[in-house]
């Protein structure tokens, strides 16, 4: 298993609990690599590299996982990352993707643009979520076929979801940090407002992609 941008190592830990033959996490941020490494211990390997150019061998993985990372990239970088996943995967390998999407597929372009601009202002990253049809077209262009798709409500920053993900102590720590950091608090509140404003047209989406 290869995971792009494993972050805090939460998904990595879940994957490792399934006892894969091997696990390799790839992140361009050396500090983030150390965070993940501390979370997984000696159960897996970590590599400092970009998801566009991992340095891993061709056809070296059965599964590549990408958790909420493509949305934050521009179109050309999305394509480069997906191409790299295809290169790293063995024949008939699977690429598991969890991202933000816009709904429905027929959503007017002006609404898409408005949502993307609001996200960019609140997150301070040029986030570019796509519709399911647009994600599918992008994956197919890199040699994947969609094996399964699942939509879920976009619950990021909702209290119940935060408690489920972080636990009471984790949420208390986050709240404490926000109380001490006015700029971070402003950003989080702006993000939550954006998600609430556009919740009708924003969703979480998971893809199981098979390499053709």
C-alpha cells in the first residue's frame, strides 16, 4: 500500500491495522513525514517526496490511497498526481480516493465558480473541487475506470464529526488553540461559513478506481 500525503497518520493507522504486506507514505513536507512516522512507528516506511514524483518504483504497489488532497490542487497538478498513481500501481491495482465534490453534475458553471472562489478565500488555497462527472473524466484520462463511487454529506467542521474524529480531548485541544490564535479562529469560522452557505452543492465523494 502507498499513501499520498498521509497527514497525521490516521488513515495510515487504519490501513496498517489490516496488516498489508508493506506500507509507504509519501509527503513533500519533512515535518509532516515525522508526524506520520511517530503515529505508525516501525510498521511502515515514509518517503519525503511529492505526490507528482514519488521516486517509487513502477508497478510497485497494489493499492494507492489519496485522502482529501487532489481538491487542493490545480487541474494540471491533479493530472500529474493521478498519472503518478497509475505509474506506481501494478496491473489491475486500485486507487482509492476521498475528495470534495460539487453536486449535481448539472450544476451551473457560475455556481461552481462562486463556490471555488469562496473556498479559496476561506481556506487560502486555490481549492478546486469537481463534480462526480468531472472527477470521473479526469481519472479515465489517466487510465483508470471507476469501479465504485459513494457520496456522503460534507461534514467537515461539524461538531459531531469532529468529536468522532478527534475525541473529546482532541476537540478541547483544537478549541483551546483557536481561542489563543485569533487568525486561525477567523480562518476556521470563515471556512465553516463557506461550507454552510454552499452545503446544498458540496459533498464528500469516495472513488474505487481500477487501473486498466
